[in-house]
C-alpha cells in the first residue's frame, strides 16, 4: 500500500507531491507495442483491427472496472484466446526494448532536474499512476526518471485506481501538505480534490489566454467523459502548461507559506488559474 522507496528511506514527509505519468510527465511506448502486435497478427494470420479492438476493450473497462482496464496482458490474452491466436512476442519484453531505445517522450524539458529541485526543497516526489507497475516502472527506469523520484504508487499496488480516494491516500501517507498533478479532470483533478489534495492540471495545450480557460476546461471535461462535473470538485488549484512554472511556485514561496494548507490558492493560483478554483 505504500510507495516503493529508491535510495534513502525518508521519514514521514510533511510535503508530498504526486505526478500522474502518462500525458503528464511522459508519453510512453506502449501504444507502439500494440501497433506491433496488431501488424504482426495481420501479417501472419490476416487478423484485422487487433489494436483497435484491444483499445475498445480497454475503454469499455474504464467505465466498468478501472483496475482491470490497465491489465493489458489480460485484455490482450483474453482477446487472442477468442481468436484462437497466440501473441507473437512478449508484451513486456517489447515494451522494455522500446524504452531502452529511447522511445519514451519526456514532455517537459529538464524534468529530472525540476523534480530534483522539488526534492531539494523538501518535497517527497512520487509518480501516482493507474498504469500497472510492470508497465510503468521499466519505462520510468529506462527514461532516467526513476532515479529522479522517491517512489511510485500504482493502481495494482493499492487495488484501486484513480479517482478512488485510497490511491491518493497511499501516496499522501499522512503528509500535511499534499499536491497532485495530472492531465485528466476525471481521474486527477476530481479524484485529487475529493481526497483533499491541492490539484494541478498540467497539460501542454492549456490556452495562454486566461479568458479561454473556462471553455477549454468545459471541453476537456466533456472529452474525458465528465460533461457536467461538480464545480467544487472539478476545479484545479492551478492550471498550467509548464512543469517549470509549477516547480517555481512550489520552491520559491517561504516554507511557512508552503505549509499553509488553509490558503492553498495563495500558493498555486496565478493569472491563469481556473476561475472559481478553490
Ligand atoms: Mg494521464
């Protein structure tokens, strides 16, 4: 239930920040693994649309069984069983091969240094992901980011996926000050707010003009399957396209300010913060 530590084991941290992984810190190579699988099965067995069907099954599970939606090996093997086919390669081996080859896109320049700056400022830095550990940890390791963080919390570690409160509680581990950062309104912002975190929506496509934010957030919520979210839960404390902007805000205020949970907006709000954010 707790994050895995790398390096020295910290005492209970007063300040914890957790980052969603895919779409927030990286774009991993797993989609390429599914493309390979689909293409090889088409070539060998004339099986059409394997990747499309696997994604469809994943998306269907997102609405019914969030934890199982990220069990890619089971989704793939169940489907191939139905087709009477066998996977032509091991999914995890292919994923690791791509990760070794540098197929992981790190979304923000200087990510490892920025996470290091947070750690130097006293933040315990975690990755909190619905992806299962077996898929996420190798990608983090090969990208060099595993060494830049204090640990990973995955849905299969905890037995529930975001937005469940339990997975945020596992990351927070009793810390006084807790910030969660992600790219999804439904999983990261709503889940994080409900669990008592200060939340940050970090996405590369955040509009520069604050006047465009309300419409942008409404479109994003609809696209992510929560068209009419409760505004008290769906409003992030900060909306930004820049990891370095976020790190600046968390490392430059005085330590006294940082522990001031009662006025979170004072720390994370900005000219481009979400209107109506708590
Ligand atoms: Mg994400």
